[in-house]
C-alpha cells in the first residue's frame, strides 16, 4: 500500500492531476443541462480508457470470509461515489474536481481515473446519478449542479440548477462550519442535504442543517428535513425509492452520546424535524426546557462520534456477476470515525457497516440502550488495535451494476472494490 499512498500524497488534496489523465480524444463530452435523455445510458457502451493501477489486495483491511477487498484506483481526497450503468464509477472529491474511474467493474484492472467534471464551487463532494433521465447531479458548497450523460462519456459540463447556503453563518456559530452538500435522487425527486454552520446553534439560514427536495431541474425547492446537523450520508432504497440519511451528530455532549442515526427521511410525513441541537436520540432533550415531543425518532442508531459519511443500498434482487450472497445485503454505511481523542485514543473507529433490512425496516429494531445491535461490521482494520493511529478512513460507497461494492478513502486518496471470491 505504501507505493500507492506515496503517489497520492504528492498530489495533496487539490485536483490531483498527477494521478489521473485527460479524457481520451474519442470520448464523448456531454453538455450540461437540467436533465439528460432517457435511453442514452443503457450501460452497453464501455468508456475508452488507459490502463490504471493493477488491482491489489488492500492488506490490513478486514472483510468477511469469502470476500476480497482490492485497491483499484487513486483519486486524491475521494469522497462520495456514484456507479454508472456501463460499469464506470464517479468519484467526487473535497476539491472542485469529480473524476470517473472507467470500467471499474472490469474483471481485471479499472481504467486510469480522468477528470469527469469541474465545478468551481468547492468542495464538490456530492454526486448522484439518475438512470431514468440519464442525468448526473453534483452537490457543492453553494449549489446543486446537473449534467446530461450518455454511455461512454468521460467528461460533462455541469450547469447550476439550485442554490444552497444562501444566507449567513449563524451569529452564534462556534466555528464548526460545514461546507459539504450531498445529493441523492429517486422517483423524479432530487434531494440535497446541507450541513450546519456550527456544532450546536440556531441557524439564521434556512438552507443549512436541512435536507431539501426539488424537481430534477432544480425547481420547486422545499424543505423535507430540518434541524438535522450534517446528513452527509445520503442515499435511497433502490427498491422503494425512500430517502435515507446518515447524520454526523454534535460534539461535546455526555460521554457516549448522542447516538448517530441512519433514518428513512421520506417515510416521515411533512417536514421531518430531527431536533438538533436541542433534541437527540429517542426525543431526549439535551437543552433545558426543550420540547422534543414532535421530533422524529430515527430507525437505526450508531455509536456517538462514528461520523456517518456515506451509504449505499444493496438490493435483494441484484443479479450482477459479482452479486453478494443474500445474507450480505441491505444498507452499507461508512463511518469516518471520530476526530476526537481521549488520552491519545480515538473516541470511535472508522468502519463500513452492514444494516440488514426488510424493505425499509431494519431487521433488528432499535435498542436505546445499545447503539450497536442493528448492524455488523463489514469492513474493518482502518484503525490500529490500540486506537491511536489509522491507516485509512472510508467515505463514499456505491454498488456497481455487476454487484461490486466500491468504497472511497479520503485519507489515502484510494478507491477499494469488494467482491465475493
């Protein structure tokens, strides 16, 4: 792993041109727009590419018996992921650049990453794809952008369709200003989650600490969830179309709290009020005098400081060549791990979890005395046994058309691929 990491480290956290190449000259470039053309992305046209790194087992990372995890691409500051129908993989970053890893589902190595889009509104860390309209969506600091897509395209020109963070930072902000926007799409509705401007405060900007919903052209923007601190892990149930969100909870509360949640946002009627910063968990007040009676109760809980940052649904009906066994399907959730340390030990480790599901119901109901009963670790080994150091930190997740699970790692600028052996 040292050789790969060394190459990425030299590029820093910018656009990382040293680890990618320009699009092949015969690759189509698709102009931006509010929507693509149905039928232009059946997944039958492979993308032109140059050879990338040879897949190599990600030594040190731990997956269940019968699976293998490999490093397949180098993308600096890799964040959220989106799989395309032809087996390509989109990789958003903490910079202005979104990359495409061509042929990421290849039996052998993927193609070398190339610049897919540039959105000068960094961080452009959110990305989602709508197969119905063949449209790619991007979430950036101050806006949501879209571009039409067709099979084989390795470059697009996004256009802004909606604005976020249109108001000021909270006047009582403690400086913990979140700048990321995540996006997801289902059933003709586009969702954008916008992080807060503080750890705990009352926002002055109605487009912060919310999940917005809108038309695919950015029209009719409405609030779907409010007082949700930083719902950076945003995905949909690919069978039901339900929007699910994983929230990075607030800091500096009693040890072990608040639990962090993963919840079915659109199953709540009207505007879902998650209560931050006054209410957490099962309508528990963390501010004296807070009224939590009308706040929603999340369906899945994780330990405090897990920092949920990516999620992907693995359908029970997925029939790709590398499809997972039925027992390893449901929602995969990436925990970035805490930045906090106590006596030199991180408060929470990074991991990728598997949440078994029955539709939109977790197989195991929530236990408010134990936030670790509803899920199991699917990928571990990101942190040393003594909790003092880390070799990697997972971010975005995606399930490819052939059934591979892709995992981004922003610490090393890598993309991993998990498959049954």
